[in-house]
């Protein structure tokens, strides 16, 4: 029996593949960081293994754009939360590193909106983060902001249609933050 804890599942919006595919990556497998990357097609009811990312991870977050899937942060090789972000290209089944975040995060939430990836909340290993890092997919640059529209605790949220989230307790922050 295979026990998989803390893996991340992402419903894709990648146009190069079937838009209803679900991707699962990493987690804790038998006491160590997992590195398997799989795709499930609900139409065929089949799972398929894909090329794994370079860094095994758990407690990370994933998000998809129209052309790629990004895996962000989490627990990796070391004791500190990962600052790295890897990008998967389904056209060639290949992973590559992109510019890392400013601060390592575990248990963060990510959502893509209008060509930007918003990585919110999480924990840096010492405290719950009240910040949001924004990655611009076109310019490949990060922007660090203070204050979140929503702060996430303990487990990442699953984005549903831009600004609605499920499966996460939330705490509104006083500062307003337009998206």
C-alpha cells in the first residue's frame, strides 16, 4: 500500500492538453519527499506518469497557465522552505527552473489571474506569512506585496473561478487589495 500525504493536485487550464486533466505532484511517500508527477484523464479514467520535477516536494502549491504548469515552494531537500519555482512544459514533457521567490513558503496558495501568478500566505518555517508574491509570466519578475486579500492557514486553498476558494479557513486583512 502506498501512502501519499501532502501532494498537490492541479486542474489544468493548459490548452495543449485536455482541459479537464488533473495533475498530482509530490507529497510525503513512506517518510520522504515524493517526486512523482502524474496526470489523470477523467474521460479515459486513466493515470499516466510524466517526467518528475528536479526537486522532490511536499506542502507545495501548483498553478497552471495557458501553456505551463508551475510548482512553487514547499518542503524540499533542506530544512528551510523552498524558494524555488519550476515550470513544466507539457508539449515536451520537460521541467525548467524559473526565477525563485523572495521568501520560501510551505502551505501557500497560488492562483493565476491575467498573466500573473499570485502566491499568498503559507508559512516560512517560523510564522504565518501575511504577504503575497506576484510572478509576471511575461516579464519573469517577482513583486513582493504586504497584506493579503485573504490569509490562508494550515492547508492550501483550491482556486475556483478567480476569487472564490474552498477547503481553507480564512481571515480577512484590513487593507484592501484590488486584483
